[in-house]
C-alpha cells in the first residue's frame, strides 16, 4: 500500500506532461500556419516562447524549424547552418509529423542564402525525394532549384525545372506561382537571346496577371517586356509596354523603370526626357544605378555636341566605376567561387554516377558474355549453312543451265543429226525378226528428233526476238551512232542504258533473272557486256558502247566463263552460254 502512492503520482505526472506536450504542439502548429501569411507576427510569438520550457525533443526541434521558417518568410537572410543541420539530423532519425521534407527544404534555403549552390540543390532534391512531401513544398522546391540554376547561369537545367514548377502550380491551381515561374522562364530565354520565346512567356504572364487582377505584378512584367523590346530596338513596342504600367509599378522596380525610360528617350534623342530620368538614376543610393545615369548622360551630350556636359558626366562615371570596382571584386569572387564549386560538385556527382553505371555494365557483361558469344556462334553457323545451301542451289541451277545450253546449241543439233543417221543405218541393217531392238532404236531416234525440233523452235523464237529488237527505232539509232559518233564520245547515256535494259527485259525476262541469280556477283560492266552479247552486238560494238577496249571485252567474257564453270575457257564459250539461255 505504501508503494502505491508514488506509482499513482508518477502516472499523474506523466499524464500531465503528455497533455502539456500536446498543448505546446498545437500552439506551435498555430504559429506555423501564421508564419505562412504573417512572418513578423510568427517571429514575435516564437520569441515569447522559452525553448527549454517545451516538453520533449519533438516540440523543441519543431520550434527550431519554425524559427528558421519564420525568418525565411520574413526575408531575414540565414547566416549559419548549425541550427538547420541539427534539425535535419533529428528529423532524419525521428519520424515526427512528416517534418523531414520541410527540414530538407529549409536546408536548401539556408545554403542558398550562404551562397553554397551545390549544397542547396542537394537539400532541395532530398526534399523532393521524400515520398511524403506535400504539394506546396514540392512546388517551392522546384521553384527554388530553378532559381539557383538561373542564378548560376545553368540555363539548360533552369528551363525544365521552371516547366516542372509551372506544371505543379497548374495542377494545384496556384495561379500566382504560374505567373512568377513563367516570368522567370522568360528571363532565362531573354538571357539566351531567344527574344521570341521570352516575349511569348512574358505576354502569357501579363495576360494571366491582368486576368487575376495582380495589377502591380502585371506592371512589373510589362517593364520586362519594355526592356526586351528596347534591347531589340523596337522603340514603339517598348513605349507601349511602359505606358501599360499605369503607375502601378512596384517600388522595387522604380529604378528599372527610370533606367528603361532613360535609355528609350536617349535612343529617340529626346534630350529633356532623357536628362529627367537620368537625374532619377543619379539620385539613387545604388552606385551601379548612378553609373548608368552618368553613362547615358555622357553619351547623350556627346551625341548632341554638348562637350562640357559630356565631360562632366564622364568624370563622374569614371569616379563611380573605380568605387564600384573596389566594392564588387569580393562579391564577384564569391559568385565565381559559387559557380566553380557547383561545377566541381556536378563533376564529382557525374563521376560517381558514371562509375556506378560502369560497374553495373561490367556485371551485366559478365553475366551476358557467354550467352552473347553462344548466340553469335549459332547465328554465324546458321548464316554459313544458309549461304552454303544457297550456293549449292545456285551451282545446281548453273549445271542445269549449262545442260540446257548444250541441248539447244548448234553443235548438239549437228551431233544429234549424225546419231540419227547412224540409228537409221542400224535399223535398216537389222533383220525384221528382231522387232524389239528395232523398236528401241526407233525410240532413241524419235527422242533425238524431238530434241532437235525443240532446239530449232527455241532458236527460231530467239532469232525472232532478236529481229524484233533490232527493228526497234532506238536500236537502229544505236547502230547509227556506232557508225557516225567519234571514238571518244559516249554513245549511250545512263537513262538510255536503263531504257535499253527495259527493252531486253521485256524480250528475255528469264535471261535477266538468270544473270542476277548467278553464284557470283556480276558487275554493272559485266552485266552490260552480257546483255549486248544476247542482242547480237559484235565485240567491237560492245567495246564502243561500254567505253572499253576490244581486248578488255574479250578478257571479261573469258573471265566470266571461268567464274561460271571453274574451267579455263574462251570468250566465245561465254557467248555460247549467254546465247543459249
């Protein structure tokens, strides 16, 4: 019983602390929602809370994250990364209220303010890689990354990132985000000297801003359009967009407005208006703005032969240039260092990605090597076997062609006639009683007679085809040219060769197919020699038509016969083969 009281007190204490922690968390959530619309009020509320009074590390690190968030929303530049690194480390190990993507995002914002572009991009990407990132932080992460690429002049990455941000803004009906991202993408195209694309984007942004009644924003974008048209020497368009601002120009753009008006009136040589706007520039606290004012004045006075005024403006311009040079050098070094660091980081990341890809490729190659070699071996084997089969078929066709050629040749007809005479002599000398032998000899004789008749019919058909060919006006013209054209002149053009081949194809279609289906590749010159042989052109005429010597034509014919039969032959042997197919 005496131990029961301490236990009860402990339970009551833990319950009270848990309830207190929930109340504190709800209070921090309220401040979080206020920070989105009124960062200054959120900062005041956070300053009123003692971090040590918060119950539990979840609330304490949520409090730290809110401090960073409120300062960022209030445009207070971050000067240290220690707080955000502690917050990120905590939420990486404690899954509390889905705050890790938010912590990563503000890690990017802190490093962006510190000028460390590579680290900022890394944290924004980490935020985007979180599966549970909400749409609002996804949109601003892409917008921030696009802005960094833009600032670092990595335009090839800035454009697609702005497009992604615009896509997400459209999906979430965030018109203001679409306008800002579209305008920024127009700025990128303007930097790339792609005026057409920049003007389209600016006009889209202006139209949307006017539709949603963002009058000040529309005026600011009109100023960008005016500056772009002024750069392109389109002064009337520049003047139109300047007048479209209707005095709704934001205070932060007033200097740009004055500078644009000054340049416009300088180009139009409107002295009084140029001086008026240059004086506005000179009164600015920004040294670069003052320098622009004096430079425009110097050029204006020189153009109008106002030597003393030009001299005074140039003196002031020189003094300001010296001052700016001393101030800008450290800033330029920091900017160049940031760009250099970004490029180094990108090279290192690309190197690591490349090494990972190479290792993956090596593994795939090791696994696939044997399969690939085996597949190639089978493929080569099948191709070789197929080629052998084709060559064998072609050789069989050649043997058949040679056989058919011999069957219809004049020599064969003559030999058949001799054999027929011998058979007739044998038949007359055999006794009538031996009818079986007589019948056998008669059958042999009939077969030979039939073969001769077929050969004679084929020869007549071929002769008739040749006669028809030679009666063609075009062929007669060829023979005429052979007689009258000088030796060095081409007799046939390429088109006429094609026409001649078409004529022969119509007369001897199977002949042309046979030439193309030989077991060896026939050249264009060899093909032309062969078709001319078929159409009974003499060797000397073939030489003239193909622009070769007669001896070259003879050698070609003999070589073709050797390719066909693998035996040494004469030029006439190839002619006989051609004439009999």
